[in-house]
C-alpha cells in the first residue's frame, strides 16, 4: 500500500511563504512538536480566549472565511468587542473598532487571526487599525491565507504599531483547523464520525442502530454538526436509518445534508427530503434516474450530477462551493472509500460500553484492502474523553506538507 493516498499533500503551487506557514500552522496544531513557550501575559491569554469565545458565536456560518473574534482594551478595560459573522460581512476588527469608537486611539486590540491586508470582499483591516490609531495589536495566529500570510503583521509594524504574535496560538489554530486545512490543501477538512459498540458494531445484524450511544454523546454530535458546513451519507444510510442530520438546537447552524447516490434508488419519502429546517443536496452521476431527480427537485432538494461520483470528487465539489468542513456520517463502505481517497483527515469515534455481537453486523469502516496488521492506519494527536456513559476517541491521519 505504498501509494495509499490517505496522506494529504499540501498544494505545491502555493507560494513559498505559504509553504512556510504550513509548517508554522502544523507545529502550532500538532502534538509531535515540543510544547511551545507561552507567549504574552496571563491577561493577554484571557483576552485572546475571550476573542475565541466571541468568534464561536458564528460557528458554522463563516465559510469560506474563518471564525475570528476581536477585543479592544484601554487602561485594562474592554472598550469594544466584535466577531466575524459571515463571509461578505465586515471582519471582527471592524465591529470591535466601531464599538470602541474614539477609545480605540492608543488602545490594544486582541484578534484571534492576523488582521488582513488585502482588498477582498471587504477592505484591509490593517489600514482600519492604523487609521483608528491603535497602539498595539496582539495576534493569536498568522493567517495561512496566501493573500495575507504575514503581510498584515508587516504592514502594522511598518506603521510603527507594536505587534505581538502567538498568544494562545494552538487554541486559535484548533478553532480554525478546517479553515486552515481548506487554505493549505484546497479541500474541506474531512471528519469521519461514527458510533460503535464495544465489540465494534455500528448496528445489529438486521441493520437497527437507534441508538448505539447515550443521549449525552448524541448531544455532542449535534454540537459537532452545528460547526460543520456539510454532512455526507450514502444511499444506504437514507434507506436504513431515515436520519434528520440536523443540529437539533434552536438557532444553531444546520449544515448542508449531502447524500451520495449513484443510481438514486432512494425512498420517495425521507426526512432528508423535508428541507424547511435544513437544506439537502443529492450528489449523483450524470444521467441518473431523471424521474427521481424531478421528484427531489419538487421537494426543494438540490441535485447535482458529477461525471464520476467518488468521495474525492465530492470533496472537490464542496471545496468549490466554499466549504471548510465536511462530516462523514456514512456507513462502513463509503467510509472506507473516503479514507482510501484521502477525503478524511480526522476521526471521531464514540464507543458505547455495550456488546451486540453478530459476525455479519456492520462495522464502521469497510474493506481497505489491508492483509497485515502492519498496514493499519495509525492516528496521531489522539485524545479521548468520557461523554455520558460512552468514550470519545479522536485523532488525525498523518499529513505531510509537500516540500517541493
Ligand atoms: C481578519 N478578520 O474577521 C476575517 C479575516 O473576502 P474577505 O474580505 O472577507 O477576506 C477574507 C479573508 O480575510 C479570509 O480568507 C481570511 O484570510 C481573512 N479573514 N481576517 O483579520 C476577520 N474574517
Ligand atoms: Zn480583515
């Protein structure tokens, strides 16, 4: 399995300074690097964590942009706060400056991502900060976006503003891991989530799966969905489980629900075809079942035909749509092919202390073509915690930056 493409390659066409940022960002997120020395004071850390709290208010709504929060402090007191609500709207700093008004002059601004220095959908925040007369800018992390990538920091310093970089850097990178992945690899971050019994089954032999895990674990999944741009399942999951795939919380973001189905041999009525609460997209192959396509369109379901329907093509399409994070909540067959094609970078496995048995009961990952244990894909940066009566194990497949 020498060529097994699970190791995503960073885009070799990125400019050099962005390749360097890959290492910077990876060393900030990864646990393989030694713990970094703390940057800034305890007060700086508190303010940066407040920025992250503010940033999370827009959870799931900012793609393709990052989650960003900003806090302005004058004489030890917060005089303005803001966060980036969604792409196309002003950046976090703009809201914080507006709230602070004249008090921004001579103040310190904390911002979880390097201020931008380019004309995108909005004007450069670096110029806004210079004009407002802030004395100091405290940055959580450098922006990996090649349009920014250190340019914002350089511009502020050139204007005589003191800039401190790297306060709570790993927490900042963690919050925006999907944005970072999107920028560096030109694909959304793929997260495979599954729930299995202690004997490794995701359903009984008859296919029944409600529920493997406790209510607490399911609540955690709803929270996870609220932070993602899309959830993908295959036709089998629609036929077997008839899921809703929503975040089940008032006012929380609902991701786009995506069904991958080659032949559209799907039920005429399904919870996923009810699109009042959350949108649904069916990805299929060119020319598949035109009558069923019409039926879906009538119910408000979007249908997109791809020339070949594979996990990688689906991810490429969702990247083009501006998505940062995609949650794979599919069965074992699709999960195996998503892993094999490098469409999964992160795994979240809920393990329930139950045994269901059954030698043909389905398992979370289908055949990967491995025959010896030495071929097993090992996760890194592994953490686990107890959620209700279940255990959540999470980790990442190793990723390599392309050094060309
Ligand atoms: C910040 N603060 O709140 C955000 C930043 O198209 P635009 O103008 O919205 O620019 C998008 C890029 O700007 C985005 O990819 C990221 O690099 C940066 N986003 N920067 O300082 C913010 N949202
Ligand atoms: Zn900006």
